[in-house]
């Protein structure tokens, strides 16, 4: 079998969810991507981030690739877009006409939506659920939410941007380590993940309308849950959240969840806010909540308001 045929076969095998095949592709193309990244970005300390982001994006989109023979050029294109995005951010390539590079500033949004194959989803979530909560929160926000910039993630989690970067690096490193090892069958958390997604979608949908949904949320929060409000203010227990709901009801405002993503003990809840005609500015347009659980109960909430 020729080298080209071998790589194409590895691509086809990786598309079925076989991680050992992905390891072959990673090791084969990493030096090539590194050379391209250095040429575009220079000796930037962020080059490694760009390369790893490109592999994560390619991994997420791999089921969509129709022609295995095009994998190398396709992967290079993903890297180039990410490099030009970095170069634009750092203003290190003043001569580039970024308007001629459609989509070059954007990371692939919503990896969650890219995984249409059930087997691929299962592999992804099994890997993600093994990350510790701090790393998992940052990674879910980066790749599964609408708030993917380091600055946004830092604001939501109330941590420095440097910590965001280190957590994402750790997450990507661990994912790459797992690509080199066969997955061992363990507890399938797909049903549990869906249960949490449905639970939060239901209670936030009825939070301002149904007493039962309010009670379910408040029971879930209990008296000990740590709630970090915008600006870093810390309060404890469901009553702090209850006061928000009461105030919203008084002014005729309500929330509607638009996306819930869960993995392990972490859930990301994105919502839109709606105001009454009488109080059009009571709530901002939206919010995102990063919620962590311990023994099935909410342990910590980070709330962030969006404009």
C-alpha cells in the first residue's frame, strides 16, 4: 500500500470513530502544520495553541469530509484560517487583506452541532467527562457555547485569561493523549447527559410561569450552592436566585433557554431574556450560566449577562 493510500485509509477509519487512526493522522501531519504555522505566525508562543485548535476543529468536522484524499489540504486550510485569525488579533501581519479571507477570524462554532454520528458523539463525551470540572467548564464554553473568546470565558468563570489559556491547553493535551489510547468501555453517560440537558431546559423554560419548575430548581440549588453573580458577588443558596425571579416577575420579565450542554458534572445554560413594554430595559438580552454539580445537586453557579 502506498503512503497516500495508507493515509486515506487512516482518514476513512478515523471517520468511523477509531481513535488509533486519528493518532496516525495527528503524528503524520503535526510537523507539516507546525512549519506552516511558524511561516504565518512567526515564533509566537501561541503557535502551539493554533495547531491544537486546528486539530480539535478537524476532529470535530471529520465526519463531514467527503473525500479522504483531500484531508491534508483541508487540514492545512483550517490551520491557515486560525493562523490568520491570530495574526489579525496580534496585528503582526499588517500587509494581509483580511477581507479576502472569508471566515478566517472564526473558529468552528458549536462542535456539539458537528457531531451528527451517534458513535462520534459517544466517543467525544466519554473523553470530555473524564476532565476535571475547571478544565471542562472552559472547554465547553470554548467549543460548545456562543461565548468562545478567552476574554468572555474569563469573565464568565471569574478567572484570569491566563488561567483560561492554561485550562484549554490542559484540555487539548488530555484529548490528544486519549487519541493515542484505545477507549475502554465504561459507564455510558449519554442518558445521564441527556437527562441533565432536559432537566435544565424544562425548569428554565417554566421558571417564570410554573411553581413546580421553580421548586425543582430551588430544591436543586438547596441552601449551600455558591452563586457568583456578575461582577463576582458571591451569595449562597436558592433564596438569592429566588429574589431574581421575584424581581423579574414584578417587572414582567422572563427567560427562555436556547441551548443547554452537559458533560460530567458541568452544564452550560444559555438563555435569552425578554422584557415587558413597561420595563424594556429591566434585563439584558441574554445570560449564560456555568453550573457544576456534586452528588446530583448544584454546587456552584457562575452567572454572566450578555449584551
